[in-house]
């Protein structure tokens, strides 16, 4: 796969993510750890450089946890920026993780629902929160943000999506006059090994990239990949595909299966989080 030159401007990561720095006495006591990096391209950055988009994410190295959320675009018709809800939700997740007592295990469902209960903004978003606990990748998911796991540069697992119908995913939210509605949080786990690569993101990634294309990117990566660089490469290819008028995208194929005509990629915010599974050496 050759990445053609295209002007892509990534906003400063500090605008979109909250990160807890790694301390010398990292709490992770398992044999494995995640080494994480991110990249985010708002879809309308070129036309509006001040835009934060509707995606949000966080990385918490100390708790070996990350999360990604995608604000539901339909709120724009009501003049509401759902990205504000998504950013507050992810910030509240991080605050909840930082408030855990030393040695206490991460409860992802509790973390996500607590963050949701404290989110005051009007709007809604998908959410996927993932944590490495021992040798298990545990996750809580609402909607169509998610992740893939690659082993030996081959896809071995993909988290399931939840949707009411095509292009209408489950979401967490707060509605005008209604407040918060009951939500269904999907919980899952997958056993990982040293050398596995976890690629997580919003639907802007997986609507524009097949697992086989990410496999190709990994196969062309020489030596030990650096998560930040790998996240940028994956986000760049997804961004190029999103504007490809002749690209037979995953979104286009899914739309066709529902009797909906869509040609090319799907222009959307694109968030990528890459986590390399490594030995947690003292």
C-alpha cells in the first residue's frame, strides 16, 4: 500500500484527549501492558481550523485504559454540537479512573455509566472504553465505535457493534426535556498476547478501512512499530479513503446490503488509538 501525498492537518492532540502521564511506580502489575498512541482528524478541519469535530478520546496509561466516543451528527439539525457531549463524557471517564483508590480494579461499566451520569451537556454519542487487565482486553461498548486486534499482522478479533438500524448506532445521551434514557452497555473481553496490536477508533475509521487494509499497513511496517506513527498512518489512509469517490468502502457495501445507494467513502471525523501489547518489565 502506497500512501499518496495529501495535505492532512492533524490538530494538537491536547485539544481532543486527556492523558494521564506514566509514573515510575505505574500501577499496572500484570505481565503485559499497553503502549498507546493516538491520531485525530476532524472532518471539517480544512474549512474550519477551529473545529474540534464530534469525536473525543482519552488515554490513561496508569490505569491501562483508553476510550473513544463519537458524537451523533443528527444533533446538528437542532443547532447542538454533540462533540461537546462526547468530550465531556470522555473527560468524566478519565476523572473517574483517576479517582480510583490505589489497587482497586477498573470496572468499565461502572466507569462509563458514572461518567454518563455526570455529563451535563445536551447531545449523545457512542462510546467504547477498553482496559488491559492481566492478559485480558476488557471492554464496555455502546454503539459502533470499537476496536480490532491483530496478531502476527493478521486480524484475529473485532468488537461487535450495536445499532438500532443501519447508520443509527446505540448511544449514551441527554435529551432536551427528557434527560438521560436507559442504555444497554455491551461487555466483552479477549485474551491478548505479547506482540498483539490493538487498533481502536470511531466509525470514521472502520467505515473507511477494511481489516485487510490495516493488515497491509502492518505488513509494510518494518521493525517494532511506534504506536503514535502507526495511528497516524492508519488515520491518514482512512482519511484518504473517506473522500475517495471510487473507493468501494465498508460503509458503501453495508449501505448496499440495506438497499441504500452510497458511492465512495464516508466523510467523517477519524479517531485512531493504537495499543501495542508488550511485556510489562520493571
